[in-house]
C-alpha cells in the first residue's frame, strides 16, 4: 500500500483538506480514504548528513560556435541512477541520467538548439525565464515533441545576465517528468556581468545549487508512488541530484546560484550561524544594489544569486539551512581562489512610477484548494485564449490569491516569455528581494501583488502556478501577444 504517502500540502496557512484529489476517477476513489491532513513535521525534510561531495552539472559544449552563432544539442532520455544504498531508480535526464547540463549563453548570441526526445512519451523543452517567441521557441505545452522525434529551435538572446532554467512542460505530466529528473540551468551573461567583480569560476566559487525534495521508497524515487495532486513533497533534499552532499570551499567569498527545482516545496534559506549574506540577483537578473539579508524564501521555480563572505567565519564548517533543517553542510577547508572585492552597485533599472498608481489592466485571481485549482474561476483549456496583450506594451497585472470556504495556500505565480517588475505587495512598496526582475512570485493567501508585464516577443504564452501539480491540474491560462 504505497499510496500511504499521500502527503498533503495542507502545511500552508489556512489550507483545509477535503478528501478529493483530482487524479483519475479510480484514483479519486482510492485516495479518498488515504487523504488525511498531515502535520508539517510528517513530511518535513530530514537533515542532510553531508556524506558525499557535492558535484555540479557539466557545462554543455556547443556542437558548433563562432562566438556569435552557437548550436547545441539537448536530448531528453531515460536513465538509471543510484541515489542511495546501491539501489537503482529509473530516471530521466538531459544528455545523461539525471538533470541536465548547464547551458551558458551570452546576450546577443544567435542560438540554435536541437531537441531530441528519446523518452517513450511526449515532452517539451521549456526555457523558464527566457524572453523568446511564444510560438516558436518557448516550449510550452503546445510544442510537444513526440517520442523519438527531433526538432531544432532558433532564438537570439535578448535579455540581461540572469540565471534561468529549463524543464519539460507537457500538458498533465510536467510534474512527473521534472520529478524524474528533467531540469537544468541556463545562464545568460552579458558584457556588464562579465566585468562585475563577483566570483565567476563555475563550480569553484560560482556554484549552482539545484534544490529538489524527494521521497525515497525502498531506496527509489518513483513519482507515481508519492504523487499528490495538491503538492508532492519529499522528506529528503537532493542538491544537484545528490542526496546528503557536502560542499567544500575556502574561507572566501562564494556566489551561490540557487534554483528551487522542487515540485511544490518553498524553502526558507538561512545559515546555521545566522550570518548575513548578500542577495545579488533574482529570477531575471541583478538587483540595483546588493541587499544584505539573513533569511531568504524561495518558492518553486524561483532563483536567487547570493554572495556569501566566508572569510570571517571562525569555525571550519557552516551549514545552509532550510528553517531548522540542515540543507547543505559546508566545509571551509577548501582551496582558495582569486578573491573578488565585489561592488554593491549591480544594476540601474528604473520603474516608471506612474505604473504604481495605474488601475490594473488585467486581474488574475488564484484559487487553489483540494477541490479547485483555478485561475479566474477557470481550469486550463488549450482552446481558450484568456488574455491578449500587445508586444512591447507594458501592462499592470494584479495577482490575487483568494481565500475560499475551503481555505487557501500560497501559490508561486509564473509567466512565460517575460521578466516582470513588482510594483506593489498589498499596496506597499515591495521588499528588497522583490525589487529586481522576476518571472515567478509567491503570492500568499489574501495577498494582492501588482506587477508590470511586457513581452519583447510575440506568440502564445502560459501563465500558471508553479507548484507543478497545480499546473498539471489546470491552474494555468494563456495569453496571446501580438
Ligand atoms: Cu517553469 Cu511554465 O514553467
Ligand atoms: Cu516558464
Ligand atoms: Cu498553486
């Protein structure tokens, strides 16, 4: 009876758990008695014991490149991985068994990526945060590549330096495919970011951390065994695909590029010694000024770049925590690299103040409870265009997370093909961590967030909740940009 792990996402705030899930009819009948309201600690993450070295995704090498024109090949394939105790799990990966290589692009480059689907099921290749044409390159659910098929997409990188990511987006099976291992990082650099005095030695002092939670049953990950329509949560953290990893660095400045690649879990990041760190960048790129903080929340789909100055730490270890749980033990006896001085001035974006007082052009009300996962009262329909917007025109969107009779939970709201600015949170100026460009933002129950949205390209784009189970269940809409 494996469905016993129907861990419900009733953690969040006012969530009320009915007994219905939105699986197939059979599943619904089955899960009816399984569905229970679990308390937080019953699926809380376990401490990471730091048993093996953390590794970093390889950087994808182009198949051809003259600097300005680059071509890559990315293959979605089946694999097997041993995560623990010598036990094999069946997994998916890009160009490998689990997760994918880091794709490093530069602003202005003309990129061709050949996409091959070597799975036994349809998939898509979505570039989360990339501002590319909706009908050609975005890789939303309309761009299905059938099993065995190959296609090539083309785009020009037309945005500033940022840490983006890629993952599949096939209707109804995004959550499963990501859980099995399909996800990777995409870095954009520009001439400005390359000259900032920040740690930039990939895998040495500029370190990607892909955070994902999983539940192992008999040593294996298998989505079907643990899937929960409300939110699939795990008890074990995996970083860059490793369980119990330990990072070794020197007592120097390090830059962490953190991706929340979890299906549903929001992390509360801090260090065990409560030391300050600097937030450098969010989803869409650098903040105007580096911001000191001690705690950072990161919801599914979001990224953050932080600068951690370890030079004054007295102990020989420090731990990155998720709340009170050990997420990543860090050994400080590693090899020293070239020190950076790092400036605080990172960017010079300005927001048009008039937008803050403008009446919203679009309102989206999210409702997500056990019986209902909808946007503006409607479930996703690929035949329905929910909104239209003109290319290059900035509109104000108001995103609200409504509390219904059945409660509510926090939802990370994401839009394809754009990096938006946050205008206000409940009428107030957004906090420092929301002052940079974003493509995903966590909206708490009863909260209203206004954002300034513009699309550089045309086409059909998705907007949705980035809890992958909610997205699969239809908490998604489409906007046509022309
Ligand atoms: Cu990362 Cu449509 O999402
Ligand atoms: Cu996306
Ligand atoms: Cu949601």
